[in-house]
C-alpha cells in the first residue's frame, strides 16, 4: 500500500496537492474522498496534521448545501457525548456502523440484479443480528446491569 497523498495547507488557506503540483479546492478534496484516495493535509509551516479539520469543513459545506444528513437534535446529542464516559465507545460504535452500512450497500448493489427481494430480506436479517450483537456488546462494556439480550430471551 502506498503512502497517503500529501496536501499542504498554507497560511493564506490555500491547499497544495504535492502529487500533481498544483493548488486545489475543498471540492477537489471532496472528489478525492469520493474516489477513496488516501490523503493527509498538513500545515505547511508546522507539519501539523490538519486532515480531520479539513474533512469537517467538507462535511460542513455538504450540510449547508442541500438536504442535511444531521438534524439539529442529532448534532445536539453528538455534542453532549464529548467528554463523557461514552465518547470512545460511541465513536467505535458509529465507525463500525458506518463500515457495516458501506459494506452492505456494496453487497446490495452487487446482488441487485439477482433477486432484489431476497437481497433485501438477507440484508434486513443481517442488520437485525448486527444491532442485537452491538447492543449486547454495549451493555457488557458499560456493565449497566441489564444482562445480555440473549439471557433475557431465555
């Protein structure tokens, strides 16, 4: 696997793609994300990694541009999670959920031509099992005293 593409961010807020030796925009970075190109954005003076803040800027532009992905209520819930005991656990949960969603979306697109109803049924069953497993893992991790969902069913 090759090293991530380096994008330098200059004090004048311009972004420079070292691979193609030219200035680029946030829209260009958005396109790299969509093409699954690995990159990192670094401050040209300090070398500090700015990738997360640039990705957040791209999300902000997407959110303000059309149909938002996050409701105000959802954003409020996310803000409340920062600094709490569940922050790390929620981050892992959200990351796993998004990875699973992307994987299933790819599988569903690959199987769409075969039998769409069968594909949807399999995906629904898989989702239900995944959510049950994640819930059980959550309760075990937090030791909330609820016991596993499997124990309750018996």
